[in-house]
C-alpha cells in the first residue's frame, strides 16, 4: 500500500449530531414518566452515530507492486494505474468551478463536502468513456505523488 486514507467527518460534527439526537429524543420524552422517559434516548441516539460512521466510510488507496503496476481505489471503484495519463491537485479555491461549470458529465466524482481539496486524475483509456476522476482527499500531494510513475530521470 503506497497511499491510504479514510475521509472522516469533522470532529465538531459529532457533538452537533448528538445534540440533534438528544433534542429529538427529548421531544418524544416530553417529561413523561416510566418507559417513555429513557426509551427515546436508547432508540434515537444510535442513528446519528450510525450516520456519521456511514458518511466516513470512503477510503482512498493506491496500491503498487514491485513492478510499479497497481490500482487506485476510491470507495468501491477501482482504476488501474496504467490508464492514468496525469494527476493534479485541485485547490480549494478551484473546487467549486471543477464541480460546477467545468465538470464533464461523464466524469467519475467522489466528493465529500467537508474535504477542502481534490485530485483530478486524467485517464488515457480509449475503451473507457470516462475522461477523468475527481476525488476528494485530505492529502492531495501525497496522493498525486503515489499516482505518478517514476521516470528513469527520477532515479538520477
């Protein structure tokens, strides 16, 4: 494994989600005694926890063997490294343009709103109609360097 990262939601989302869960449970509770006093909290509070874990499930990985062959994995999607023409960092300032007016409808996009930067992976595969991948990443420079192949001049 050359590069591996999991895109977790921001830490401040956890208390906010729990506060929303407690608020919803308190609405059901409304000061009632007995079973209605604690049951809403037991039933409602696991949902925000599950939702935040579910939102954090995306993993970005680059795996290479000794020969330099390998693949890029983004979630459940796989891309062989030999079809990658080039990769570039999309800075946070250009993210809205890359996802908006400049976005090709055939592009593969894995976007997480809480991740500021993205990587553009341009493909060179005549059999694939997908022109490029646009992937959220918290470490864009490390991902781009993991995707680029070393050339003979790099070892000099």
